[in-house]
């Protein structure tokens, strides 16, 4: 005859085994979720660092350009009736009209070197040139060619 095992001990060990199995299954899912979230947090931290670095660079650039822009705005307020200037737009207008920098300079009343400086964005036109620049925006190729012919003829 075999000795009868203690039912309470068997029941206790079986309950412990099932509890461990159940908790292991639940903790595995949580471990995977935590791992995914940690990866996501790390990538978000990296993005925040990159954005902060870009923000600092922009702030530094703005601090350097702010005095120059303020001075240009004062000049523009004095005599140009709030005409705006964009280097990109200026260059595209010259190309749209099919003019060289020398021809464009002749129409505006400035030098070829000034045109290159304005187009590159290294310099800004004085307020006295802004009306002439704005006037050329509204002209077509024929009108510009006529004006250019009149200006070049007396030479």
C-alpha cells in the first residue's frame, strides 16, 4: 500500500504552479509593452534634443539678423510706402524677364555688383531702389525691352 499524500500540500503546490504560470504570461506581455515604450521614449528624447538644437541655432541667427532687419524696416518706413523685398523673388523676376544682371542694374539705376549682392541675400537694396524694383515686377518682357532700348540708345 502506498502512503497517502497530504492533499493540502498537493493542492498548495498545484495552486502555486498555476499562479506562477498565469503571472508569467501576464508579465511577459507587460515586459514587451515596456520595451516598446522605452524605445519610443528614447526616440522622442532624441527628437526633442534635435528640435532644441535647431531652436537655439534659429535664436542665435535671429539675434544676429534682428538689428539689421530693424534698421532696414526703419529705412523702408521712411520712403518706400512699405514695399517688401525678397532675394528669391528678385532673382526669379530677373530670370523671368530674361535679363542679365547688367541689364537689370541699368533698369533699376544701380550696379551689376549690387544686383548680385541682392540676389544672393548678402545685401539688401536701399529704400530708394525699392520703387524701381517693385515697378519691374509688374512689367512684361516687351515693356522691359522697350525701356532697356531707350536707356541703352544714348550710349
